C-alpha cells in the first residue's frame, strides 16, 4: 500500500523548473510553420499544471493562445490551439472539446502530452490524436518539441532556445 502511494506521488510530481521561461523558435532547424512566420513559447508552471502559451506571428498579425496540461489529471478544453491550424483544411470542430493527459518522463526531462481533439475535415468531423514531447536540453537552455499527429505520416519538430528576460536597470 505504501509503495503504491509513493509511485502515485512520483507520477504527479511538480513540473521540472527548467521548462519555465520564454522559448524562441529556431526557424532554420525547425519544421515549417505552415503560414506563420515566427513562434515563441512562454511556459509557466504551478504544482502539476503546465501552461504553454503560443505567441504566433504572420506579418502584422499576432496571435496568442494558451494550452494548459496537468500531470495529475486529464484536462478538457474548448479552445485548444494547434500550430498547424492555418492553411491545412483541418479546423477545430464547432462545439468540440479537446481532452489532454500529460506526464513527466525521462527523469523529468520530458513532458509528454496526449491530446484527442475533434476536427472538421472535408469528409466530416473526426478525432485527431496528437502526441507531443517537450524535451528539455542539457543545462535547460534548449527545448525540442516533437509532435506526432494521427493525420500526418511525419512528425513536426520544433527547436527552441531559452530567451533571457531583460531586467530594467
């Protein structure tokens, strides 16, 4: 009984603090953004919850969206953001709810998420599965995001470097 409780506590451990911060996309090394010119992630944590804020840019257009995941429980969202939303003819289903689970793996170096999101395609509504890994590099200065989509035969891979916040003097 005590061993089971200890294992359960390990699964819901607090987030790795190295993931917290602002992450700038390395465009030259990353998969194409399909209509976007730039992406920045701003990641914050509180206990088992991780907020992943996407800041996207296309010319003068700026777009921000936050996906929240929790390693202690599934999360349901009616406004889940996918990077590939633009120009892919795969749209969020009207009234759809996205369900996401998350866990820390690889000795808390990787946040893995599993998302099931209803989407509208030319043949009607279907569920898309997205498995994502947010891999923190040695020293906490790089982040690699790998996304596997049930609708694609190849993964999307995005490379980021940490941006130091400027302190006013």
